[in-house]
C-alpha cells in the first residue's frame, strides 16, 4: 500500500516543456540534498528523446540527400558551384553527388532536355530507389526557356514528376540551395509510405463430402 499523502512523481520533461529557471543562488550547487530518484530522472532526461518514428525518418531523409551527379547545360556549372567552399551545400547534408542513379535519391535537372535525352533521363529516374525527388533547375528544365522549338522538351515535368522548381536563366547557386531547403521542408512534412504488406494466406479447410466415396 502506498501512502495517499505522498507527493506524486513529476513526469519526464519533453522538448515542448522548458526547464524551470533556477534561482541565482542555486547555479553552482543545489541548496538541498538530491535524492536518488531525482538523480536518476535527471540522467534519463539527458539521454532520452521523445518523438515519433515518422519524424526521425523524415529528419534523416531531409538531412542526407544524395543528388545524382549529371548536368545537361549551363545550369550544371551553377550546380557544381554549390559543392565548393564558397556556398558549401554540405551544411545541408546534400553534398554527396553520386555517379550511379541506384545510389541517389535526388535528381537535379540542370539545363534543357532535348527530345533525344528525354528517354535517357526517364530511365535514370526509374533506376533511382524510392523515395526519390526531382528539382527542375532553371527556366529550360521548367518550361523550355527560350528554346521553344521541336527539339527541346517544354518542361521536364512531362516525363518525370517535379517537386521543386527553381527559376532563373541560369539561377545562382543560392537559388538552388533555396530550392534544396524547400525540398527539405517538403520531406519533413511528408508521410512515410510503406510498401504493400503481404497478407497471410488462410489455409483452406478440407471439404468433406456427404455422399459415399
């Protein structure tokens, strides 16, 4: 039996709850003795984070983007600049340009897409593992730009789904970094999509006939 007049234990702090401000005379040493329960609770709060699996997965995906390393036109020069020390896209975790589509999850369409290049780009997109995202960098990949003719695809969104459009001709590296930040916001607010879960097949019950064999 527990004492009904005993003080109830305080719940663990979460990220939304701020630590109560300590008085000025308690900043160096606590005024009274600290119980073992309070000491254990303080140690647990230092190493425990209360969150959801969906938030952790989206946080990991948003801060570990691996772009596909290929360029189509002059926008690729600006794309290369974000990996340099001046703009340093590694601050956002997106500096690992991969040479294989099977190791990348972000396609940056940097430049105009010709009709001959369209099926190749689509094949690269299909080879990328899920989840994957696409950034249309520049006016040419977004809507064809100044190349309004039969040889240039009037927007890469005709062959692949586009998540973020970055305007400009060509856009500066800051514009592409801003597009990556917008993509990170989209990833953080997305839901985790799991594949179809196979259902267990029920065993068929043996049917017994009523007639004679």
